C-alpha cells in the first residue's frame, strides 16, 4: 500500500514539476517580466538570497489523541517551483484513558528528531511536501484499571507526505499551512495512535529569506 502511495505521489510530483516550470517561464499569467528574468538566475551557483530559515507549529487530533510540536528549519530555493532543506523537531502527544477504547490506559510521549523536507509548487500558492524523519521517543503509560504502568524509549523512522497552501515569494518572508500524514506505518511513530491509526498533522509555518530583495 505504501509503495502504491509513493508511486502516485512521485508521478504527480513529476507531472507538476514539468507544468510548474512551464508556468513560471512563460513570464505571463500573473507574473511580470521581472519575475521571468529572475527565474533565469537559478542554477548559476549558490545565492544567499535563496537561503531561508523558518519553522512550523504542528497540531494533530482525533477522538482520543492530541499532539503538538515545533520544527525549526533551514532551506534553500533551488528553483521558482522547488524548495528543500533540513529540520529538527520536538513533539508531544497524549492519548486519554478510556475503558471502551484502550483498556483505560493513558499514553503520553515526547520525542525529538531530525529530518529533511522538499516542497514542489505546481502553483505559487499550492505545494506538495515530502519529508523523511528519524525520531527518538519516550513513552509513558498508566493504567487506571489495575493494569500495567511504566515507560520505555524507542526510535522510529517516518515519511510525512501531504499538501499545503500559502504565499511564497522567493527573497521575502512567507507563510504556509500544510496537512501531512506518516505513510511508513511504523508502530512506534509519533504520528500514529496506539492502534496504529494515522493521526493527520496540520502544520502552520513561516520562512524568512536572507537579504530580502529591495525594489
């Protein structure tokens, strides 16, 4: 199932990449001549104004589980339609005890991790995102019905895929909103509940470019 999802995502990303390059190079359809000329500067070596720092605030929620996290990031705009970079993250999640859902056991976790991200923009306001991560997690659980309580440490790899929306102007600050899910289905993933079900993660983020362009 995961392979099928990845195949479909990669196929659409490739199709969007081709259409995005054509869109941006036409120099029309909402872009002026200056934007078109700026597009030709990509690929001419490292440019400080294409480097950005930023961060994301993430929230996940379902009927019994809540999660929240923060992910500082550093990235680079390789093309008018493509960004990539690295990040670190801190996440907290809690699954409430319920006698009819999880044997009346409360589960909490805290994790830190490192990862990377790539965003492809088929349109200036719409992007596809993929991000592999490795997380180290501390789990604690407490039974409220006489069962076992305790804690343990583990680690898990994740692959977050999703779509996002936001304003993106290379060289200027920008904001975005993304909905992501972990498709690797690792049982210890911080993005799954105790039954292995996916917890969708909504991330709100911002990016600030170095040496913003001045008109």
